[in-house]
């Protein structure tokens, strides 16, 4: 079952910003803010925002990798795994 988003008008945000922030922080769910009946903004907890940014960065890296592979700029898997091992454990050199 799909969750129903929590939606409030901007006037409610103005009147109870601390309560909205508390709700976002406690529930880990976004709050959608409307203005003149249309969605105008989304309030997220810092943790959820950071998680979304990390996910976006991973997707961008994957897209760049796909583009590089299509352009013939790929790398051998053993080379990549070896480099990753060096980064994760510099004493393994």
C-alpha cells in the first residue's frame, strides 16, 4: 500500500515551523508544502537529504561509467579491483 504524503499549506508552515521540522525529523518522511494549491517545496530531514544526495551521486557515477564504456574508455576489472583494494587498505601495496 502506498503511503499518503503529508501535505500542508505554506501558511501552516509559517505558523508552526518548529512542529513541521519536528515531524520531519521524527518520521523521516518528507512534508510537502503547497502555495496557492500547488506543491511549492518539500521539507526533508538532514539524514534523508544526505541519503538522497548520496544516491544521486552514485547514479551520476554509474551514468558517467556507462558513457565511458560506450566511448571505449573502460578499464579492466582486475585493475579496478586492485585499485579499490589499495584505496581501502593502503598497507596492501
